[in-house]
C-alpha cells in the first residue's frame, strides 16, 4: 500500500444558511484515505456524514477547507477543469432506485460514463465493456436491455456499483450504500465491494451508521458527532479499545452474538444539539456521562492517544487511574461483530 493518501481532506467545512442562521453541518474535519484502503465514516443520523461525501465530490460547494485527490487540490477547480477529475472519484448512493434514471435501460446507464470520459474505442468496445461490468457485479447479460424497475433492490445497487466502476475510478464514495437493503442482500453487496477492492485496488470512503457492516469491511474508522470527528482509529483499536465516550456508546449499543455476555453500556441521555447552535467546549458534553468542567469551556483537539488511534477528549489528560472511560478488556477477546 502506498504511503501517500489518494484522497485527503483538510479542515473541511460546509455551512448551510437557513433564514439567516448558519447550520454547521460539517465544521472543520480532516481525514485521508490510502490507496486500496477502506475508511469508514460513522455516526448518528444528522451528524454530517453524507454532507462530507457530497462536499468531497463537489456536489455541494465548500464553505472552507481543502480536498486533495492524488496530490491535486480539487476544491477550487472550475466546472470545466473538474470534469476529467470526476472520472477518478465516483459515488454509490443510498437509494438504488432514485439514483438510477427510470427511463434509461441499464445498458445506457452504464454506457453514459464510458462515453462521457471517452473510454471506449468504438461501439464494439463499448458493448464489451458493458458486458464485462454486468459480469463483474454478477448480473445477467440480458440486464442491459431492461429498465431499473425490473430489478430487485440488491440488483439495482449492483447496477449503481457497475455505473461507478464504468468510469474506472481510483476512489469510490459509498454513501449509506447498503442501508436500504435487506440483511442478506447487505452481506452480498459488502462482499462484492470487498472483492472489487482487492481486484482493482480501489480506495473506499464508506459512509454508514451500521457498525456491524463497518467492522466486517473497514481498515480504519472515523467517528463523527455534530459536524466534528471525535475519533479516528484502526478497526482493531476502535472496536477493541475505543478512546472516546461517544464511540464507546455507539459500540455498546451493537447487538452481540451472545446476548448474555457481560458488557458495559453507556446510555446517552437527551437529544443531539442543533448544528445551528452547537454547545461551547466539547460538543458531546451535553450527553456525555463523564463530563467535567473543562469539557464545558474548552473544545478538545483530535490528537494521538494510542498507536494508530486519535481522539478528541479531555479524559486523556487525566491520570490513567482517574480516567472513568470503561475498559473493554473484560467484555470479550474478539471484536464486537464476528
């Protein structure tokens, strides 16, 4: 794996102005994705995950920050200059039906990005590429002549994945790509994405709230709360030894294969504050069971707290014997989801 990120985001901000007030959907986050890596961006609904993906793709304008793709800054490019860049970064949307044109046959849907980026030499090459794409995502060849409504949800998502692959990208952003699917179909799509990643060397930014799926497929995880990233860690560190109370609370709510197994729960109280008026200090302090005075006045910085792990939490400035964040060592010797 290369030592240089294929995708890098620096201090990304996206604020929406509603009736004169700024909604700070994304308020200064930084992350990177390495070639061939899956970085999962997780958090509760409304935390800003999907806005991050759309801002990276330039589907919405940035309020601030930088987006760097393969060493090239793309956040300030004009529409014309951005066009060839879009070939290298594609997206799979959450809803596999509304993201496909219902009036276009599957063959035409897959042909569109191939034509847009001039990838086919002639009509025969175009047809061959479409056939290979259908085979890659395990759809029959006759799917090319059918309309999206003739397929199941899982099959439509395969079409969406094939459309993303048609442009021959190096990065794919999966925005809740499996959340609308049945459990068994989710597993099939996740396995497909993993196979494609191994075969093609794709980098994936996997946006999700399903931690069971994330644990199965990710290399690293970034946890987001109210427009900020509160923890970044390798999969093993995040699931075995979370260093932020919010991450711990999310993981403690995941069902485990043995319901009777001893576990420590962190039950969050209250509602998520409004991104229009986020709390001062740590944004999580209004719901955190371990809040102390510093949390209410000083915003914690995301910093290294263990090898392969960063967290934005003042608890790590306390002596180890005074840190109230529970240890997971006694709960299980394996990750949360098998």
